[in-house]
């Protein structure tokens, strides 16, 4: 049988150069980054709770997932913020209305580079007032009733244990949830009647006497809202947090935010 010898100069190269390999890997990394940023910008984004303003609904060190698609499909990177430059998001489709009781993440109106998380209490067109720590919407009080929970009280850091903290069950819109109040009259207890303008929302923390919210800095513009909080996927504190100690709370994983 006749065979043909393949000479070295006739062989085709099968290996790629180092430069080609670097270019290929760089393209793969860039594609992954684009997909990740697009996913975060359009659908879901993780956030970590740094303060106690939403206790007992959210604890310091809770890692939460926020649904950014709930209130409409936002064009990726359209809500750009850099220094004094703040662009409003662009939405391609109709938006679901923000509801009373929703726990939302939004850009702090006085500094859009900072994210806040609070509960929507007042909607556009509502009149809102707070008298002796009772919230009135359009003249009707939001009812509360005392609630006992040793487990939740034990979770409080030393910062709160020195105050007369009480838990209350309440209903904001369709959301049944707990709030935390300090019975000390020295804390914020009133808010003069105001009508919420169109396109704005009144938001409060569930830890009512330890929350810096709409009572102090005003209404939340609709365009500042980033999404609705869904659930806790991890709960972990560190020595650098308010608690000043390490805590891992596996029982909070999967907790729905409502």
C-alpha cells in the first residue's frame, strides 16, 4: 500500500497563539460582565441591609433580592448617576403601579448615589398626617395592636434594648406586617397634614422611631424607585455592623418580605 508522508512544512497549525488566547478569554469575560450588568439592571439585584430602620421586617445584615421588573421594563443603564448628573430611567412597557405597603428600594432623593429601603405608606394624592405616632391616611387612622415575640425582641442589639421598645401588628394597604415603636415621647411622634404630590410617595421604616425617612427629607419621586424587595437569601452580621459581633441567622434564609 502506498502511503503519503506528511512533511512538517505541510502540517496545518492547530494551536493558537498566546495573544489570541488572551483576546478570546477577554471577550468571554466581557460577555459575562455585560450579561450580569444587564440582568442586574433589568430583572433582579441583591442588596444588603446596613441599618436597623426596617426592624422587625428586615434585620441588620440581611441580604435581600430586589425585583426590578415589578414596576416595568427599564432600559439597562438608563438611570445613570454620576456626581451632579442624574438621568431618569427609561421604560419600554407599561408599569405596574406602586402599591401601599410595598417595601421598595429607591435612590435617596438628596443623594441619588445612595440606596434606601422603606415601606410605601402614602400614595400620590393622599393626605397624610401623624398624631401621637398614629398614621392617618385621608383622615383614617392605620390601626395597630400590640404583638408579643420574645424571639424578635432577643434579636435586638444592645442599642435598642435600653429603650422602651414595643412591637405592634398593623396593616398597610394589603400588607400585614409588624412595626416597632419606642414608647419614649422624646422621639418623633407627629407630622403635620400634607397632600402627597403626583408622582411622589411617602415612605417610612418599620422601625418607626429609628428611621430616617419621608418624615424628615420629603417624598420619594417615582423615577427614583429601583424595585420591590422580594425575600432574604442570606442573613449575616459582622463586627463592623451595629451589633459589633458576628451573627449567622440561617432561619431567616428564604423569608418573604411583605
